[in-house]
DNA sequence: TTTGGTGCAAAACCTTTGCATTCCT
DNA sequence: AGGAATGCAAAGGTTTTGCACCAAA
């Protein structure tokens, strides 16, 4: 299911959560910033422009809820905060992290899908997901 | 170069750092706990047994220094703290993170080495390293 | 001797929590 | 109306920092 504003209501309702203006706004921001990997603080700074009264705790609680509902995914780029992106469910993308400027870019692939089956057998580990980060230097920093 | 206690002195000297008893002890602990992924707090608790007067800040500073010198690597398993392991430089291993019990196991591979060359061309990204985490369920938790 | 390292305590961060109030349904 | 969500401020946990003292080179 797509994670649009229209679906938010039914996703929430299906899980006995309420549709609030704050939740709508935050999803809206995530939709308008696809490709970014926003931290709670960054979402807060953006959402404050629309709703100056919103609290940072609400942003944290909302992002946590969105992860629980599969709307977002948590990321970690070793920069001392948790980052979030929409979980589209379709494209399996990974991240290229520049060691110099810190820029994070994405690329799509399915390279590891058959490798996962191997792990199941060799290591008796039932894989549900994987995350790859490549470290190196982006075009500008090389 | 191997990361043994004997080499520590020359690695440090080559970078104008001093060989202190605290640094020796901490490297010793990392060597005795290969396969573990210790946090600063955990290293602190172990090292305190040998040197009760050591400070937590020293452990943090030492682990940071070791990373800078390529002696250790920082890991992040999304459990709210940074973890460290010796950087042997040879075996390229990755982690299997159990979503239920949190256990982290390792496996070796070289699967992505040729894939890195691809990235260089397609995304103009010069890869220096990569990190893969597989999420799923370990043998006991399936 | 000189420079860097340590321990301590305080500060800095990011994130979570308690509680009274407000808002959905 | 009733329960869930919010905002605020306080608390929690991890990591960093300032500074006086100490130790390695």
C-alpha cells in the first residue's frame, strides 16, 4: 500500500490510532522530502513553519509510530542521530555515504536477494531484511 | 600490520601518541574479546577490574583514538550506543542482527567486491569500504 | 622538561517520559 | 463522553569537554 496522505487515515484507523493534524503534517513533510534522510530535529524545524506550536516530543513520537506502522524506516549514518525515510516497500535501495562531506546518496539493487537464501542455510539465520552502506568519496570529494 | 600489544607502541609513536597503561589495557581487552562488539561502557566495566581508578572518559577517548588509528572500527546496531571491534583489516565480515533477542553474529564474505567497481562507474562514487547488516531471526528465535 | 594523557565533574546532546490539557472519534 | 494525542518541562542515557594533576618521552 502506498504511503500517501489519503492512506494515512486508514492505516491509523486499522491500528486504532487517531488522525491528527500533526501526523498529517509530518507525513506531508516526509513526502515532500523523499530522497532526504531527515532527523527528528530536522523534521521539527520544517514542521514548525506550518504549525509553530508543535512540540519536538510529538515529532519523535510520530516518527516512532510511523516506523511501527511501516510508513517510515529508521536509518543510522553514524552522525549521532536517528534519521528517517519513507518506506516505500518497493524499491530496495541502499546508501552511499561520503566520508568527507557526509552526503548520502542512494542506489537501487537486488544484488543480495539470492545471497540471503544462502545465509538461511549456512548460518541458520532467517533473514527478513538487509541494509548495505558503502563508504567512500562522492564525485565532488574524490 | 597486526594489532597486537607489541605493535601498539609503534603505531602510537608513529603518530606522536604515547603508550600509556590505560591504552595497553584497553587493547588487551579488545584482543581478549574478539567476536564481541563492546560498547564504551562495557569496556569500562571490564577494564575497571584491572585498573579501578580508570575513568570512563579515558575509555571513550581511547576508543576514538583507536578508530582514528585504524585499530578498531565503530559499529552501530541501533541499540543506542556505539560499539567497537578490532579492525583486523583482513577478513571482511558482516553482521547478522537478530530482531528478537538482539544477538549479533558474524560471517565472512567477499560478495560485494566486484559490485563496488560497478558503483564507481555508475554512480561516480569511489568506494573505500562497505558494511552490510542482515536483519532477521537467529536459530533460537525463529 | 615538555607535551600529551588522565580523572573528575560538569556540560552537551539526543531521546524519552510524566502529567495536565486538548483533540479525535 | 472517553480515550488517545499533544505540549511542556523534566529526566534519562550516552558521549564530550574543561581543567588541574600526572606520566611518558
